[in-house]
């Protein structure tokens, strides 16, 4: 798919913002002794960037425990995200959600989720909403990892989405380890995408380190969804540079040589090696984008540090939905 110069620069900007958020923000979270586990998506930037480049605020995504990149690619404010990681009231979830529960409905971001594959049916529900409102132009993306690929809820969701031809893209970010379990140990097929045939939908296996390959494949899936042709299973082979969490030593289950191999296929590096020789975009322009992303992270840290903590009086706010009065009047006949 053809990309303008401005669109290519925006792809790099998104990836750079994700990378600098992970590299800068996660250590800062640890220094502030925040107790919740934080999962870095450094190395996986090309996947959410290439997919969300096709989406608008009206489209939906369901995310994972490793969801910072999804949030940024979908347009969630990195400053507010940093505040959420620091437990501050200016976060998207008022400091009460943390890293694994960032959501922003104004951006169609249905939430990161600490339960493996649990956001998949949420995205399918969003796709069903679009279908019932006769608006296939609003698509939903369900992100999950190779560990989530074996969860029953994913298979139920894919079957339902195919039966009803819902505008959903199922995106497996196959970073090759479910915590410390290698994908080849737990996956019965050669590729996650091979399972698409069981649900009568296309299965696309793509290089998840190449943002252009992801962008092209996602474009096909989005076009299919908007045409009313139903869902697509998209598998992006990628790699996380760090452990499962900040407390994990990945060298206990993978080799340094393997890590170096994937570092040499860094998505930002591959982007530079692809576009700079063409002459349309210079290395200096990309360096400037990196500097701007670095400065944004420093602004985000200052914003988060200067933001107030949630008040104890707000502890029970936003826990339950306030149903409209007319629904409450139905009493025992109300279905919840």
C-alpha cells in the first residue's frame, strides 16, 4: 500500500514514542516504588503502529497486559499514561488503574487487561455493536499474545465473529514466549495464523518487526471488515527485548545470541534502513523525531510528578456503572 512521506514520518514518530516511553517511563515507575507489575513492549513497536495507522478514534481496540504501545498508537496521551503509571489522578483512569488497566474511551481504547486474552471478547462485543448499528466502517482490533492464542475465549470469539461476519481483526503479537514458555512448545500448529481456516476467515502471517509489512497486512484486514466480509486473523512475528515483567530475567530461558539476532532486526532500525537510502526521508529528520520523543517523555515525567494523588474519598468512585433511572425502575425485571 502506498504511503505518503508524511505518513511514513508519522509511523516512525509513533514507534519512537512507544520506544522512549518504555525505555524511560518504566524505570521511572520502579524508582517511585509502584508495586504493580509493568510489562515492556519495547521491540514490538511495529505491530500496533502498523495496525492503528488504519484506525480512527471511532474504531476500537482491546489490549493486553503489555499494552503501552497499543495505547500510544491509538492516540492516548503519553503524559496522562505516565501519570497513570505513577498512580496520579491525572491518568486516564485517575491513577487507580495502573499499567495493566489503561483505558480511554474517547480514543476507542477499551483497555489494557491483565487477564490473558480477556480483552478479545470485549473487542468482539465492540464489533457486534458496529454490526447492530449497521456501521461496518467502525472496526475493532483484538490484540493478544502467543500465550493467549491457546485460550478458549479466543476460539469462541473467532467462531462467533465469523458466524456473524463482524468487523473484527484478531491480531496475535507472537513474541515467541508466553512468560518463559517457548511458542513451539505450546502451539500445535506451525503458525497461529494457520488456525484461521477452522473459522472460515483469512489467516495472515507477517514479519512483525517490519512496520510496512504490518501496515500492508492490516490494510487488507481493515478493508475486508469494512466491506462486510467479516474478520481476519493476523499473526505478527515479533520479539520483546526485555523480560516478561521488570522482575523477570529472560536469559534464564533464552540466549544472548537470540536476543542479539532480534535486536539486529529492530523495527526502528529496519525503518531507517528501508527509507533513508531512498532519499525521500533523511536520517537527520528521524534523529529529530527521536529527540522530540525523548523531550516528550521528560515532559510526561514532570507532568506526572506534579500531578496530585487520588483522594481517599474517591476510592469507591467509578467502580459501578450508574444506570439510568428508567432502567432501575424495572426492578426485578432488569437483566444485568
